[in-house]
C-alpha cells in the first residue's frame, strides 16, 4: 500500500517543486496585475479539467467499468473516441468564439480586458484534449499498477512553462503571456508522448490495437456496458470535483474585485494544493484499486483496515501541514513569491487568502479518502448529492463573505463548504464505521502532537521575526 502512495507522492513532489519554480518566475516576471490575471483566467478552465480528469475523478468512474467489461479493448476505445470528440468540439468552439468564452469565464472584466484575454484562452484550450488523452492512458497504466509515469509527467508541463518564461523574461508582459500559453500546449504534448512510451513498455498497445480491430464487430455487444458507464460517469465526476469547481467559482467572482485578486487566489491555492496533492490525492489514487477489489469480493474487513491506516496517515500529515501553513503563511508567501514585480502588499494579501484556504485542508483531504468507499461500491449518486450541497453552500457563503473579506472571503467560503462535504460523506459512509476508526490510541497521540506542533510553530514564527 505505502509503496504505491510514496511513488505517487514522490512524483507529485517532483512536479510541484517544478511548479513552484514556475510560479516563482511568474510572480517575478508578471507580478500580481492585469497580465497575470489574464493568464490565470486563460489557464483556469483547461487546468480545471486537468484536475478533474487527472486527480482521480475520471479514473474512479472509468476503472471499475473497464475492469467489469467483458470486451475491454472495444469498451476503452469507444469511451476514448466519444470523449475526445466532445472535447475537441468544445475546443474548436472556444477557438471560434474566444471573446464570448473570455466573457463567460470572467464576467466582471470590461470589454477591453475581455479582448486582451480572448487569444490567450483560445491557445490554452488546446491543452484540454491533450490532458484528456493523458488521463485515459494513465488509467490504463493504473490498471497495470503502473503509477510512476503519471506521477512524474506533470513535471513536463512545468518544464515547458519554465522554459517559456526564461525565453521571454526580457519581453513585454503581453508577450510573456503568449509564450506561457504556448508552453502549456507544448507541455501537454510532452505528457502525451511520455504516456505513449509507458503504454508501449507495459505491453498495452495490443489492447488499443485490438479495440480498433474488433470495434465494428463488437461495438453492439458493449451497449449495455456503455449505458451503465454513462449513468455513473457524470455523478462520479461531479461528486469528486467540488474543490475544483469551487476554485473556478472563486476566480469567476474575483473578476469583480480589485486587479490582482485572481492572482492572489491562484498563488495561495497553489500552496494549498501542495499538501492536498502530495498526501490526500496520492493516497486516494494508490488505494482506490485495492479498496474496490476488496469490496467487490465482499472483504469489507480488509478494506476497512486499509482505510484506517490511510486515515491516520493523512490525519497527521494534513493537520501538521495546515497548522504550519496558517501560522507561517506570510513567511511562506514571502519566501516563494516576493521578488521582482511581486510586492510586499501582494505578499500580505496572498498570505491572508492562503490562511483561509488552509482551514479546509483537513476536511478536503479526508473527504477524498472516505469518498473512495462510495465510488468502490458504485454509489456515485450519493457522491453527486454531497458535491451539490457543498457547492450550494460555497456559493451562498462566497456571496456573503466577498464584500467584507474580498478574495480571502472566497477562500474561506471554499474551506467551510469542505467541512459540509466531509460531514455528509461520513453520513453516507456511516458514522458508526467512522467512530470505530477514530476510537484508536492514535486519536490521543494525534491531538497531543497537534497541540505541541502549534506551540512549536509559534516559536518558529517568533524566531524568524527576531533573527531574520
């Protein structure tokens, strides 16, 4: 279990380190202004779909259906062709009507800003079909228990964007955004090629070739499987994507706020996503096939044992990450971003937003873990209901908090909606099962060590203020 988790975590850590280097350069060259806002808007929707597809939502819907299918080659090719066709249609639609797309994504922008954003949105959208293809191939690799390629592949995107920044650093800010946008597309091509190579090495090309060879003969046989998959897919994706849609909502509402607000949310969310991806997402990706397999064979005791180990693993790591991040938010933001065009005021605003996001780190991370149980039992409808309540809560709280707290209010609303989602997930999972997990000697150790860690972090903060 932990070998797969650490493989994912190490790969994600490698990619996130490159991501922070990328963000450091972006903060230095672009700062937090209209041009950085333009790029983050342009990259937001493709990046939203990247997180939805790449961070488990598509896999948790497709993998159980693929495993159950009696004609896997034909089934997988049909799903790939269907989704790629739809995504390519959306991509071309955005490229034909980029200004309308820009207005829809940032309704608070004036006409001049929408015109500036339109070409960047059109370019970035070509990343969308590429990342879907990458995710589809990564799911096939997971079926073979191969996680490394997918874990490390995001680093290729970051390398492409870093290269674009270095090549354009002396140029005007608008040209830097163009280079970044093309860097996103090049990074997507690199990720796709890396997955093709991995697929060849684990001998899965025969699966795709077989699907193409027998597609016409057996496409009618899989109609029942396709119908069942479609019935479960959208609730599964919706149920597993609340945090991503919340982040998109934050950006949409932030377009009504002062210039730089979208950038504050982006930079803060990048820091917030590090422990979430490094621990919670890596764990859920690694454990889902195991939990699904045990529940399929009615071995609930073994599945519960795996879940309990993962719970305490995440409880400690996410708690410490949240505590350290909240207390040292200003220092973290200063260290990562304050240079060049990124000012001291930007640091203060971004660190406040970061604190609000980190309040929800523990519930968001643990919800991802417990939702595995629902998906493994094909209870996607319940997961979709949880997501709907969470999103409605987020919208209501965002509208209530945006005026008094500005961008930080949007981040706080997201965190509070995370608590709602976690509580509802436990309700469907079963409060009795949850109490059985936490009624363990680790609960007292966790509580005591958290208090000690808070005191330790306060001393660290004081030391930094006095001596640095």
